C-alpha cells in the first residue's frame, strides 16, 4: 500500500510512503484522509516555534488589542511584554479563563463570539505560554 504526500502551495513536491497493507493501516489512512479533508490547520500555531520571541510577543499584543476592541479596556496591555514579570502573564491567563470558560463548558461570550474574537482569545492563551518562557525556540530549526 502506498501513501503519496503532496506538499507546497502549488503542489510542487511529493513523496511516497510504503505502508503495511492491513486493517489497522487502512483504518489509519481513512482517519487521516478525513482529518485532512475536514480540519483546518492553524498555520500561526503550527509554526509558532519558528517565530522569534519578539514576533510572538507582537502576536500576543495584537490578540489583546483585538479583544479590547470588542470589550473596551478589558485587558491592561503593557508596552513591552518581554519585560513583564510572571505575575503579568498569570493575569493574562486569568483573563483567558474568564473569556473562554472551561474546556467542555465555554462562556456564553465565547459561544456566540465572532470568529475574529474567538481566534484572538485562543491566540491569547497560546502565545501567553510562548512568550512567558522568554526563550527563543530553535527546536524546529536544524
């Protein structure tokens, strides 16, 4: 059994993977096909480790600005996020929890929010964790 993977925005490259032909592999290929067909990949998060710490802090700040457009002055935005103590990131995380709710029990706001606001809330959480480490990640660059 052969799986062909096509990559690139213009499908400029491809490679083949030889798979064992058995029930498990067939089921796995079906599941993979369903995911590729029905699920969007969040490019910003998928490749976040390739962004510099400064770029990640800008994305975090943009997320806060977007949230404040919907909820006026809801988040206190500091000028230089990279110079902030851990307490500020804890504060931002508490804001995320207020906005999003729990995993299986989202807030009413999150449930009815426009896509732009939902994405900003998700990015808030994702990039808090990325920026609070204050370390550039090069694990993807080898």
